[in-house]
């Protein structure tokens, strides 16, 4: 009897020890395992290094200082090649084989949407750099998006054209697929706020090189401004061919159009004094406000720094995500769980990164970015930062609350416009 009692006491004592408790997946006394995926190969392979580099800048610095609560942040990398099937396979591999605590990835809309549906079932935190509004139009508790959604971008683009450029006749251009369709739908919805209909609406396919028919239709409408939701190359070619065909108007474009090299794609004459694009950073990516970031990047990644258009906005967005992850891990405490991490993320209020406007995340809204600056090309073809912050100030957003559908989100927006 005494022997049995002794054994029970020992077992009970072991159960009370911290290291004997059930540990959260991906968390040990010394490490936190984080899974990373992005397109490292394929047509969108230029995205991958940016997402990898920005995150590494933060994690290397934190690890050198001892980690978070004494734990080093260890990243395992996978490649999705901007393919939704491969993204899900990469995520499953990271979760099952590598048993990571959380996922980080992006930016391709179809990929992040597919992985968001997976992590919702697995109850695994997922932070992404993307503009995929599908992630927030249906509430995903375990997914957080950094990088202004197509929903918010498209509506702020309409506001800019109407309020800043004083446009009354607006043309609309967008590409097929998830990214472009979201932008196009957003243009049409937001124009209703101003009781406007587009004078022309044209669609193109990803990879198109001849936009003659689309530009002819735009010319018939004689727009004061044209809103374009397309990838970088396609958007630049539209602006260039419009100039060559004699369409003299202003173009308002999304974040993908905001790279210094666009002047080479579109030509200086085509962009001069008529090309405007969203700029999420608090300055130009190569401006004085991001000098420290650029110096750190050049020192850490000299080969990438020497490449055209590196670093870019995605590098800085990934760095912002790294800072958010560290902030949430620190706030969650040493007794880390996925649920505590989610709660910490949802308590983010006016988070300052130094390179972006403050961001806020709530339990009902995991879309972090709702304010932006702008850039334009002056009459000399020089890229100029517009030092004025444009905020989303409506009592609604593109994020669905738990139980709401995408249709509920749209109806709330349109009802708001009717009341005005």
C-alpha cells in the first residue's frame, strides 16, 4: 500500500511540472515552429523572396536578442508556385510533417483563400500578405490579412478619382480572375455612393498584350479618369497603349502598379502627370522615410537589393507581419497556445510599425489595412509621394461578421448609399 501511494505521489508531482504539461503543437521550451509558403518558382516567383526576406529581417533580430520568452523562431519554407492546389499541399505538409505552430504566406488570392479554408478546420493561426477579399467576406477566425484587400482598394480608388481628381466621367478596366473581378465589382458598387455609372467598362485576360478594343471603347466614353485593377505588367501596357492611341486622361491604379520600374514598362510620356497608384507605405519604398529599412535590407540581402524593384512593398509588408507575429507571441505569454495567439492578434490597436500607417485588428475584423497614401508621376515622369493619409471612414467594411455572408456585406454597403 505504501509503495502504491509513493508511486501515485510521484505521478501527481510529475503532472504538476510545467514541462510535463500538454505542450501546444509547434512549441517547445526552446523554439516556436512557423511554416512559410510563397511562390518561389513559376510566373509569380518574384513574390517569394520578398515575403521571405521581410520576415527573416524581423526574426533574425529577435532571435539574436534571445527570442520570444526565451524561444527562438524557426521557419520552415515551402513553395506554392502561386497555385492553390500546391498551396494547400504545402500547408498540409507544414502542419502534418513539420507540426508548425502557425502559418505565414501569400500573396496569390486563390492560394490564400484555399489555405484559409483549411486552417479554419484545423484551428491553426494563419497570417498572410495578400489582397484577397474572399478571406474576409466570409469570416475566418484563424486567418489575418495584411496588405489592403481588393475590397478596400477599389473603393478608395473611386473616392480618390472623385474627390481628388474631380472626375465625373469614369471608365473602368479590370482583369479576369479573383483579383481583377473583386476590384471591378468594388468600382461598380462604390460609384453608386456618388450616383455615378461608368462611362465604359472593359475587361481583359491576364497575359493579354493587345488592348486596342478595350481602349477604343474607353475613348467612346471620353472619361475624365480611368480606374484600372490589373497586374503590374498588364496595367502598364494599358496606360502605354492608351497614350499611343491618343487617349489623354488620368489613370488610377491599385498597389500592383506602384513600382519604380513601371515607368519603363509604360514609358515616361504615358505616365507623366496622369498616373496615380496606391502607396501603402508611409513614404516611397526608396524614400527618406524608409531609409533605415533600405539600409538594413541592403546589408542583409545584397544580391536581392541589387535586383530591379527590390526591396518593394511586399518586403515591407512581410516585415510588418513579422513584427505583428512577435507582438502577438510576446503578448500571449510564455504559456503559449494558438488560442492565446489569436486573442493577442485580435487585440491589436493602432499598431505602429514605423513604415506603415497604424493598423487595428478586432475579433470581428481581421483585415488590418484600411488607410493609404498615394504616388503619382509628375510632368517629368518622376515618381512623387503624396503625403496625405486617406482613411476608410464608413461605418461598414468588407469584412463579414461571424454568421454573415458576402451578400450581407454588399447589401449593407448599398443600403448605406441609399440612405445618403
